[in-house]
């Protein structure tokens, strides 16, 4: 059974107005985001595709991966993409004590130097949101509008492509993963989706402080 929704329901956006779910609907801009990297093969693949479309994107990095793959991390930054914090060890907020969660966030923050944060699995407690914002007042917590499901190994690459194309609209924040698990789908979907969106007049921007 599918345990996630591709399109974020409006009700959830209303319940958590302090989180960011999408952007201005007036411009034909898409915000591609890539979680869980940087790692060999997959992150360089993504960088290459983005370059082909002159696209900028946002990479929510796991601190531990940054310490292991400093050269790939440097390449992401050098290409002009935006970096976001995704904790040091990819902690699930709902299962983690608040003080441990904050420490793990800070450990990643010391490496990543960013005001953007995405909670792993999208699971974060209200008490943790409060702590993080006290720690870093300019912090923007970025959720999403479209979850590609690229991490779902039961999902065919074709179906994954249909999902993202169907649900994306101007201002959408779309989640992909630069991870081994997602690669079979990502490798198929990303170039095809970007081709369709480009022909449709979309441009691709990174998230920034203005959100
Ligand atoms: Zn993640």
C-alpha cells in the first residue's frame, strides 16, 4: 500500500502555516529539491542534468554525507545551487527526543551554513519546530507540494514520471532524492520531466531567503 501522497493536500498546508509548502502561483517557475545527498554517481548525475537545462535547484544535504563526500558537496555549491539542512544523521523527528534532534540539526548546520531546513520524512514535532526557530530565527522550514515517490521501490519509473507531471503546477516545490534507492526512478524521470516542463515554458529556480 502506498503510504504517502504525491500531492500535498490543502488542509495539511493550512494546519501547518509556519511551514513552507509551495510558492507564488503566478510565475511558471518550478522549485526542484533533492534530498539525502551528496553521494557519488547519483548527485553528479543530477548536477549534469540540471546543467543541461540551465536549472538551479536546492539540495537538502545530510551532514554525514557531506563529511564523506566533500568534493561532491563542493561541486554542488560551485554550480550555484542552494544548500539546505536535512540533519546530520537523517533523524525522524517524531521518534527523536527534542534535545537530540536540535543537536543533530546544529551539527549539520555547522557544516552547511544555510537558513533552509527540511525535516527528514517530513516528520517534525511542533516542539522541535519551536526549538529550531529559537536556535536560528531566520530559519525557513521547507516542505513540498509534490512528492515524486522516487524512493518507492514498488513504483515503476513510468508511473513516477506520470505522477510528477500530473501534479506539478507553477510554484510547485518538488521532492526528489539523490540516493541509491531512488536512482532507478530518478534516472528515468528527471531528464524526461525536465524536457516536458521546459517545452511547457517552465524555468527552474532554487529556493532562497525570500520564501
Ligand atoms: Zn530525507
